[in-house]
C-alpha cells in the first residue's frame, strides 16, 4: 500500500471562533480538506446573539464595520448585511456630566462644544509634523497627545479606548494597538495629512473614502458564524473536542478527546491555531516525534502568552418603555471618558442602531462595565451593579424606573490588550512557527482584535496553509 502523501492530508484548524471559521471557509472554497476542532459546544467564540421574545441582544460585539473584504465574504455566504439606521449617526461623548455629540468632520469639530478653542487650535498643529522614525515604542496616550494635545486624549482617545477596547490608553502600545497611526507618522509625520493622502488615493482607485458602514444581521451578529458553519462540508467540524497535544513532524499528529472518551489521534499536513492566548499557552507539544504517555515529554512552547492581559467586561442589556427615557437616543451610543468617574464604559442605543431589537414602544440599551481600569465592576453582583448603572443612566439619559427586561453577560477574559512590550508575545509566536514548519498561528492575539481583522486573519491563515509545502 502506498503511503498517504502529505499534500493529500487535511489541514487541522484548532479553534472555532470567527478566525477559525473564516480559515475553514476559505479552505473549503478552494477544495482543500480540513478538520476543525472546537473545545466548547458551539461555534463563534464571543459572537453570541439571543432572541427573547421581541428583544434581540448581543452577548459580545454588537455591530461590525462592513469592510470590502467582509462584504466579499457576505456575498459568498449569500448573507445580506443589515445597515445601521441613519438615525444612529450621532456618537455621544460625556463631558462634565452631559452627553455631547462627537464631531464627525473637521467642520463639525470647529463648532463642537465638546472641545475648547485651545484644543481646536492644537489640532491644526499636527499638519506641520514631519515624518518620524521612532526607535522605541510609546504608549498610545502619549503618542496621540504629541499630535493633538491632552484634551483630545482625555475626551476623545481615552473615551474610545475604554469604551470600545475596555483598555487603558496609557498602557497600550501605539505601534501595536493602532499600527495605522504609527505608519501615518512614519510616512507623513502628520496624521491628518496621512488621512488626506489616503482618501485621495482611494478616490483615484474609485473606492469609497468615508468610514465603512456599520452593519449587523436581521437576527444578530451570530448569523455570521452560523452562515460560515452552514457552508462547510458535513463531518468537517468536531465540537466539544479538546486538543490535548500536537506532535510536530513532516506529518502533524493531533491528539484530541471528549469527556469519557479515549483519545483520538489524526494526521494532518499542517495545523492552524486560531485560539485565545490562554488556550495557546496551555497547548502541549510532544518534545519528539515518538509520543509516549509520559507527561514529562510534553512541552508548552507558547506558555509565555499566558501573560497577555485580558480584562473582564460585563455587558448589561436593559429594556425600558420609551417614556421611561427622556433622551432622544438619536445615535449609535455614548462613550464615557474615565475622567468622568462613572460606572459604565459606554452605552449602546441598540433599538436605534438596528430595527427589531426591542418591542414596539420600548427601547434597548447595552451598558458595558469593567475593563482594564475598573475590573471590579465587571465582577460585581447583578443587584449592586444595576443600582450604580441606574444612577448614571438617570443623570446622563434621563432614565427613570426599573427596566422591564434585563440580561447580563460577563466575559472574565474579554479583549486582549496590545500593551507596551507586546512585541515579546509576537516574537514568541514567530519563533514557535519557525521551529515547527506547518504550524500557522493567527487570530486576535496576533492580527488585530476587531471582527474584520479576525476574518482577515483567518483568510491569511488559509492562504498560508494552501501554499505550505513540507
């Protein structure tokens, strides 16, 4: 009998979040066999939508930017996006206890009450910055402060970083958390001039120049992982399948099991790892190509990734009758800078953003708490947390009375933080890949934390697997 050639073996995908599913979809489209292993009982990672009667809530991310690559994927899946309602165009930022509309253009910035006259003048100083080649990384707050001044840091950047990434701008790496800004400074000096040049280049290519549209789906964001899974070949997914060891070699061996089952061992041409940091850190490799049952022959070459910070985040979905809220809720939501010393990181206006998220005559809000700066709030019990949240919602949005509907989801390890020194984790990933040909690592620990970035990461992993030759 002729041995099976490596190129005829399937690709192993470990991790059934959006990165792993995107990789699987691309491999399937190319006719390449694969097996996807997911340790939990469901796919999609932290993308989870829940319908409760006429309420539709998101346990994780609530919306996504429709980038060109994501639009192409949705076309392949025949999954129509649901555009955010035009009424949700406003973004509010709280200053001095008042939610004020954030400027959406240079002209609106000039007339905005959110920033002082001196802060507006400081903004234009960025236009005169010269290209700069930094020899060392810098925290994001200081980086943006050098370009735009402290007021835009406090009431723009910090609000965005804490509300969207649950992070601390003083700890995040400018180079790794916002590489587009780092590159803009390197090539143009001025971030504003870099943005103008980018828009000009897009117009020359016939591409849209504005921000990508905000979208979801009729039944929530979980429609995306469901659609990806539905397009995969039968028998290609194993749920509740815990990978216990990898055996590197010209042919990879993956050892996996389920509760109360004997271990399974399967051969693969290459292995894609699309896992969060803790799972990567805990993944065991056999130290040689002849596996034994002795634990001391296992190594964990990605163990250092356990040090990546993942702060806890709580998502509190609250439903009210419309007459319980005096604010018009005419926007996407409200970000709250840390200097305001409020309980929420931010509040999303779900029923304004997308239709059919609340019953007729009602509104839905999602309140995010916790993060790097206040992890204690994410861990707080429901009743005391609701009391704190209610006090802030009453003052900021004119909310009164008890919610008529409530759901809470807590993510103990929510979003990886690309902090100063993050390159040491990227170096670990690169070294382990180099030492083990056929091992391909990606996802939010390496390629960006947004949903489009994770989709792009999955596409890239699949492309690398398709071109890998032992």
